[in-house]
C-alpha cells in the first residue's frame, strides 16, 4: 500500500465516485489491535483535486502515526461550498 504523504501510515482508496464528487480514503491498517476509528471531513472549498496532493490527509495521517490502534477515514460526500467543476482554485466569489 502507498504511504500517505511523508508519514508511515498507509493510504487505501475505499470509495471513489468522480461524477458525484465522493471519495473516502482509509489511512492505517485495520486489524485485531484497532481500538479507534476516526472520520475526518476536510473543510469548505475542498475539491477532489485536493486529495491528490496529500494535504487533506495530514491530520488523519498524524493521528494514525501517533496513536497506535488508530484507523482514519478521510471523507468527502458531494460537492462542497465553493468547489468548482474543474481543477482550478476554489470559487471565492460571493454571489447574492
């Protein structure tokens, strides 16, 4: 499995649905020693392209690396406010 960013934790794609802007990545390896599971949802303006840079996985990777028995899921279910339909920066324009 590929490592997540520069950390020791391993990332695995758990769910991917490009058309509906959904993705779930599992960080860590579940097993008999797993005592906690964390779900992390990145913030507003997070697009699908943010998952390819490793930035949205940093918190989950840190927790998994520093708390033995931890598995984390980085979760995005649908389009976030400010997210664009392309790979450009977020749309920060305020529409009234």
